[in-house]
C-alpha cells in the first residue's frame, strides 16, 4: 500500500522534471532580417541633415513599409512635403531601365546579350578599331574599352550627344574590355535601340539625332513602362511642381532644373516617382513580365545595368544608384537629387529618394540598416 501512495508522487516528479528540462532546440535561432526593425533602423540612419526623403521597403516584390519625411519643396519654395508619388529625375538608375529595354528587344529579335553591337549602329557611321568585337553585354556592363572613355579622368564623362557618340565609335576601342563607368555607354543604346527595332530594314537617312531620341523614348515606354502601367518621361518643364534639389537640410532655397534629356538620355534622363521605380524594380526581379530568369541571372553575373553592388552578412546584393547635382551660383554648394534601388539576396528590396547631399552614401545608409536588422528578435 505504501508503494501505491508514493507512486503518483514519483510519476508527478518525473513529469515535472521532464517538462522543465532544457532541450537543444530551446536555443535554436534561425537568423533573418526583421522588416520592422529594418524600417526603424533606416529611419534612424536617414537622420543626417537631409532636406527630405521617401522610401519603400519590399519583400518578394510586395511593398511592406513606406515612409517619407521632410520637404520636397521648402516653405520658401512653396512648401511641398515628400511622399512616394513625387516625381524626380532618377539619374543613373536610367541605365538599368535602358538595359532592361535592350534585353527585351534582343529577345524579341531572337538574340541575346552576346550579340555584337556594330550591326545596329546607324548605317552611315564609321566603325573604328575593335568596335566589331563589342557585345551588348560589354556595352551595358561598361566593359567595352572605348578609347574616348578610357582616356578620361575618373571624375569626368563623355558627352552623350549624338555627334559625340558617333565620333567615339569612329575613334574605336582598345579591345581589352576594361571596365570603366560612363554615361556614354548607355547613351549609345539611345541610338542603337531604334536601329535594332527596325533591323534589317534600316535606312541611313532616318537615323539622326531627332529620330533616335524620339524612338528611344517610345521604345522604352512600350517595352518597359507601358506593361506596368507606369507613365514616364524624359521631359518636364514645370518649375511649379515636382521635387527641388538642395545642398543640405538647412538650405532654404532649392534648385529646379528643367528636365529635357531627350537628346542625351540613356545613361540618365528618366523622371519617375519612388512608387513607380519600386514597381519597376519589383517586376524586374520577381516577375517574368519584363525579363525571364535566365536574363536576370545574366544581369546579376555581368552587372549589366547595375553598379555599386556588393555583399552583406547575409549574401550578395545588387544595386544601382543615381545622383544628379547642379551648382546654382559660382563656387556654390552642390544641389543634389539622389536615388537608390537595392535588391538583397533574401528578396528584400529598398527604393530610396533624397533631395539633398549628405556625408554618407545612400548605399551605406541602406546596407548598414539592413545588417543591423539581421538576427533573432
């Protein structure tokens, strides 16, 4: 009988001890980026004396967080708060846009990025040394070795006008395919895409500065923006609307630049809202509407249309930054419009617009916030 009296106590003791025992899985943590923390960290990192900004954080192509702060136009300039629908010149992110248009058109023609570019230059252009060995992938990843570009100091760029591009092609390339960044490379797509569209029915008489500029804008809209329901332009001359550029958060007077990049576009020029750019970025990486997975992998591997990519503690990321500045008076401070689009390896993405300068790059601001939000929360 005594055994029976103690048996429930023994069983209860065993069950209690088992329930409280710590197992190996109690300490298990699968680290990841917490989007709520990322949003908070990004806001904290952007407290650097900026005039204003707007951003969107996405996961798998879906917007999860958006936030805006500061002025698109200061009180002195008519007061306009930032939001993700304000349109701004995205500057060099236009290179990604031109690249996507080129890859789409090449596929429509049954071609790929390993096609040589010389066949799609205006028929009356003279082709210089080594130009016949340049592929579309070389051009779009800044690996073509054009002599005029390679000879320039790092802080200068070649004119993107039609006549200058024609001279660059005639001058030729060094054949080494060294990588050097230049707006001229994607500006050349402004001339090439209309010829590629018409090929093989091309006529030297129609390919001039005006025709290629007009057709480039039409082709990019048809292949890139129209399928996504985005309205985009290379021209905006309304000084009473849109975002102004400032030198800093304390700068009371901004600068408006009439946007008319139609005859120099390709490497820069497109005017979009942050919401528009986020939509383009999401469809680019998470849908086959614009490119297929093979084309996307090729972009990642060769950095076509990309620059500033790198690695984080979670893996690689792919990036394109845009920056545009003006100096409104002699020896004055630079007035900046800056943009960033970043796609991380875990399908988290950020699009950020800023309308002033700062001591930190947008890429640094984004990547640091991302890494600080990685862990177990």
